[in-house]
C-alpha cells in the first residue's frame, strides 16, 4: 500500500479503497506513466489514486474516460504532469500548487480556483469563473470561456497569474480583478464579429486585460479605461501568444497582426465612496 499524506487514517480509508481498485483494476503502470481508467470511478477514488502516486514519487499520469469527476489535481503539490481525456468536472486544479494539467476536451466551472502555481492547458472550451481568486500560475484555454473569467484574480510580488482565452468570454470578464493578466484572443469569432461580453472589469482595481479586437465603451465597466499599448505590452503579448501557439498551433505573427486593446483600472479603490471607512 502506498503511503498517504500525514494525518490520514490509512486503515480506515485505504483498505476499502484498495479493494475497490483490485475489483475494478482501474490503474496500470506503463513505463514511467500511471494510466487510470476513470469510467464510472467516483471522484474521491480518482483523486486519491493521483495523490498517493504523486506522494510516492510518480511524475506522469494519463486519465482516460473522465466524465464530470470534480477536483482533479486539487491538493497535489508535486511537480507532476497529468493528462486528462474527457470532460473533468468543477474545480479542476483548485488550489493547484505546481502540477501541469492538460485536458484533451472541455473543462467545466471553477477551473483553477485559487490556483497558486502550475500550468493548465485546455484543448477545448471552459465554463464559468475560470481562474477564480487565482494568485499564481498559468491557464490556457484554446477556445471560449464562460462568465466571470478572472474574478478576484490577484498578484503578490513575483506571483503574477495569467489566464489566456483563445476564443471569447462572456459578461463580467475580470470582475473585481486585483492583479494578474487576462488575455482574450477572439480566435473563434467570425470575421467582423465583435466580442459580446458586457460589464468587463466591473470592480477591477488591479491587473490588466488585453483583448484582441475591440469592445465598445458601453461594454466596459465603470472605472475602467482603455489604454494604448507600449513596447512592454507588445513584448509581453508576443511571449504569451507565442506560448499559446506552441500549445495549440497557429501562427503567432498572424494572431499579432490584429490590434489589441488594453484595459486598466482607474483606481485601486473603485468603491471607496460606499465604504463605511
């Protein structure tokens, strides 16, 4: 039996878990990779397989037939690589602190919730509140995302979180954003189509949002301004778009040909007038 983290009662939890694994035979070792068949597997069992093997020193995981299991990668603080085939459930990579997670499919809500460090790559769409309270690490979504992407993102010293959406996002993009970088590339929009998100940056008091294309003034939240890109912004976008194209394909130069707008907060305390003190 592999060791679990400190403070866990192995006799109470691991033996029934081991019996279920033997019965299902969901896990096998292929070279340096742990392969898991997640079809019908309860999310606690799936996450326990990953955690136990990560604590035991395993570095690579491939998880097949994922269908809605939640919290995959949550609580894993090792430098591991997790490939997921299917559609993981809510809070994928919540509190992530080091791993790389690659999803060959779509992701549901809460992707990267309070993520601290690591990398998440989604080869599809993502749901609502991507990067909620994210404080470090990077998230790349190939296609579209839902509502409130980047809500409450923050940064501290050298920790600057990044969320890149290859397509477009919905309302309240960057809501209450306190730090970090949001990049929306609009690559799924038809020629001449505009981003549809409204209330962009509502309550934003830190960080920066880059949008490829343009948004109308009425789409931007009160207290947020459009600003011209400088050389530092262009260099940063060159790096970010280059990384996006490395993950998903496409031409960096073609993506960068289109114009970008930059959205920044006008104040670090946008609601100071309604505070009690």
